[in-house]
């Protein structure tokens, strides 16, 4: 019975996605963004689970903020991701020329230096800002981009999302079988983006002062290939505008015996520094400290 209900819910989700996309494609960027904000505010009111998760995460990350300030910040988070959703639904209208014209960068020299090493680049970012639009900027700028991502549960919805990402010049590598294609892309001096800020129980590193479960994949790939690790964030800078903040790349000497856990700790420190600058654009709705809480390390 539960499986049947899940299938029905998945099909309804796909139907709603298609209808929302058609609606957004017939609206201007400003109209779609305003609608996204309204949907975000509605989700904040109606989705108790995600609202409380966001507030709980913000209490862990920013204990110095008052409860009122954290609630206001959480509302801005919901509004941001509402705008993000409508921007993504309009992505088939977005040309490379538009993305290049509406994007500013800081630290592009770090990207060019990393790419110039000829070993490929492992872009390390998080669920911060507008990473979908940022991926199109990379491909439009001459840096062939592949993204490691989880497939959607529904095959029809997955095909729609893949089509939209292909339009943006982005190749998606399914997370479950990513190792071999990622190695091939790096060998060809391609750029592979990984978002390692999702809960895992593989290892634990500090994140906002608390142990957070993380996968070790980016560190393992780096030690195997020597591809530089490039932390960055793709930040929404207004309707139809993007700012990409690129930090200095990291390269570790495998002969030094550095552990993958140490590398992931450094990368999480970089991500945290970016999130602290734009906390209203981070996915606090995700249960980032789930594994640590199950181990009793976080109340």
C-alpha cells in the first residue's frame, strides 16, 4: 500500500513539475521570480517538517542569533529556493550569451590556474545560491562541465531535468556509478562539479562547529588523479543575475600521507566560509546533521 501511494505521489509530482514549467515559460523572469517567492512563503507556512528542520539547523549554525532573527532568515531561505525553482524551470529560454552577460566573477584566476594544470578540475560547491545557472556559465565560458547528481525517482521527471541540463551544456553523471566517468572526464581535462554537503555516515568532519557526516569521494578522487580541488559558490545576485565566488584551489601531496578526512575537513571549512557570507541562500532544509544526531553527538 505504501509503495503504491509513493508511486502516486511521484506521478503527481511529475505532473506538477510539467505544469509549473509550462507556466514559467510563458512568464517573464520577474513574474516567475515573484511567483517563486510566493510559493516559498507558502511552503514555509505549510511544511512544518521543513520549516522546523531549517530552524533547527540555523540554531546549530548560528546560536548567537535570536529566535526571531533565525525565523526571518529561514523565511528568506524558502523565498530564495522558490525563486531558484522558477529560474530553473525557465532554463530552456536562457542562452549562453545571456548567462555570460549577466554573471560576474571573483577569483576567476584560480579557475584558470587550476584548469591550466591539465589534470582536470574538481569543483567543490554546495547547495548554495543558484548552482544550476552557475553550471551553464562554466560550459558557456569554455570549461566543459559535468555534474555528479542523483537521478530523480520518476524516470519521466528525470528525463525532463536531464533535457533542461543538456540545454545548458551540462552533462550529468549519475551518483551511483560516478567513479569511472569522472575519472575519464578528469583525464580529458574536464571540469567535474561535486556537491559534498549532504548527510552521509562515511566520515565526520566539523561543520559550523558540529560533526557532520560526509562522503570522502572528492578527496579520494583528488588523491588518485591529482586534479585540483576548487571551492566556489554560485550566488544569486538579483533576478536573472549571478555572481560566482571562486576560492584558491587546493592540491595535496599524496606522498605526505594526508588522509581523505583531513581534505574533506578543509573543503567543509571553505564551504562554511561561503555559506556564512550568504546564509539566506543555503539549503538549511536538508537534514545535514542527521547521522551525527543518530550517533548521539548532537542533541
